[in-house]
C-alpha cells in the first residue's frame, strides 16, 4: 500500500548521531522523517513498510529507476572482478571514456572525478590554469556543488549586487569569494557589461543549461559562446544534472551550443561514485602529470576516480538509454503529469504552476514560468513547501521546494496516482490554508 501517513513512524534514535538529525541540507516535515530500507523501480520502502512513489530518483541519477536489472547485473559482475583500483587503468573506465568521447559533442578528452562538486572544481581550475586568469563568472541561483568556489549566491536571501555575490556558507574564505563574479541568469546584456568591466581578467563562465528548473533562453547560451570566443575565456557547461537527461547528446546537443568543458555526474555514475570533466584536448591536457611543476599544470587526484563498478553500471545505463524512443517517452510522461497537476491546482484555486523541462518537473508558486532566480525568489516558497509536505503525506516522495524527476520506471499507473495525490494534496492545502509570506527560496 502506498501511504506516507500510516503506520506512525517510530523515531530512530540513531539519526541524532547526524547534525540536526538530518542526512543533508533538506528539511522534511516532522512527521515525514522516514528511514528507508529498500527501493525498486519507482518505489521506496521504509523500515516501517510504508511505500512511496519516488520523485527524487537519487537527485536525478537514477533515470532508469531503482535496481534496474541490467545496471545491477553489470555492477555485480564487476564487483566479482575488481571493486576498486587506484593509480592504474581499468577496463570499464576506459570503455566509458571512449563512449563519452563518441557521444558528448565537446568531448575530446575525459578526466574522471568522484562527485559533481569535484568535477566543477576541476573544470574551474582548468580554466584558470589555461588562461592565467583568476575570475570565474557564475549565475545567481546556479548550483555547482559544495566547494568554496561554488557556494556564492546559490540561494541568496537578498538579490545579489552584481557582479558581487553573497556567501552561502560559513567557513568560506573571503579570498575565495573574491574570485567569483555573479550575473543574473538569461541576462546576456549584464554578462557583457561584466566582461567589459573586467576585461582580460575572466578565466571562464560556468553555467547550467537548465538552472534547477529554469531553461536557458534560446539565444542565451549562444551569446555566452560568442562572448567567450571573443574574450579568450573558457565556457563550462555544468551538465551534472542535464547530462544524458535531456537527450543522448546531453544539453549541449539539445541546445546546439558546444562548450569548451563540461562536467558530468549523477547519470554518469548510475548512482555510484563517479563523475568527469569532458572537453577540449588542449584544456584537459593541463592535467597531464608529465606537466607537474609547471605553473599551468592542473592537479587531479581522488581515491575513487574512475571507479570500475560505477563505470560498468554507467555503461549498462547508457546502453538502455540508447533506445531512440526513451527520451521522447520521458518528456511525454512528464508533460502528462504536469498537465494533470495544473488541472488539480486550478480546480482547487491553488495559485501555482506545474512546469517541466524534459523529465525535470516542479510545482512553483510564481506568477509565470521563471527566467531567473529572482523570479523563483519572488514566489511564495512557504506555500510551495506546504503543498510539497502534503504530497509527501500522500505517499509521494519529494524534497519540499526542490525540483524532481521522472524515470523510465514510472508507469502510467504511477503518473495517474501522482496526479490524484496532487489533487488530494491541493484539497488539504486549501482546507488548512494559512497566511504565508514570500520568503527565501530553497535550492531548486
């Protein structure tokens, strides 16, 4: 039975061993602090045998759902051969590198890492080493990982004083923040002005082609490409989320704009410890250890870089995604979900919109489809979280205030159940309506 309400979850005292009793930065309602025991297909099961339909999908990493047979078989087979190797080549990682170079438009070389955060840090380091410049431009609301160079104006409580951003965490050196410039997403004119004001000092631009749930305007990415070409800066696409999510050639193929470097994780890794930087050979070759000692050498190293089990699982996942109909089906399924969600919102008079980009979707309390973080921040985030909390209570696992995903494991019945759950959540939202205020938006 799918139910996020009953039976009553018994508190697990072990969670108090974690900061705040939480596994990460996401706050769930007090009655929804579940401990999960297993996952299969589109379902999660708690230690209390409460079943949820999963809309988080490992933060989007599990595009085939949980425990896909081909992925599990590939990982198990590799476990029997070698679970971990360090400092040497392994066959699955080399095969995956070849697959990525053949598939990703910008890829001439591959450098492995373990997490998306590592990949973006490496890409920024490569841009700085190649150009001899220090400054990197990012966009307000863009999430590029958990390192000090990324956590600037990711979820600011006040609008950024462009090009200066706000720190997102304590313990962050001011010297690190001073190397990051910030611009509004989808605002090419402001980016051009910042480049003019910092002529010859910007090493690169890092950008998500879909910033959380906000798609880039048709001409925005092309404008960034032209600006980097003129200025000698490096264009970095953060494809940790969009890589192999928007299509077989990722966001760069979808938009027809090719960066100099691109970072991948989540689907690259198939839920395992693997990520990479892909891009131009001359940029990746700054990581050649034979160049060590030179001022333009980029140091890359990690215990789990190129993990063979994750690489084998990824190859199996990419084989499944090679079906020419898979992305069309994912897009159509997500579109049907959002049409049904919007009908429920409208029926109950809930002032929100259901939006999707490919198989990413979210319900936003905004006046219209957002074009920048400012549009998200101007929305009613408290109401968004309240509605998401009601959806959790209907047995559908979401992180309140965070975008979510459809996988190939979601059946038509799952989508029908989700639409009905959103309808019930809307009814409860209206029944328990309380004054809300526009407040700081969560990471979306």
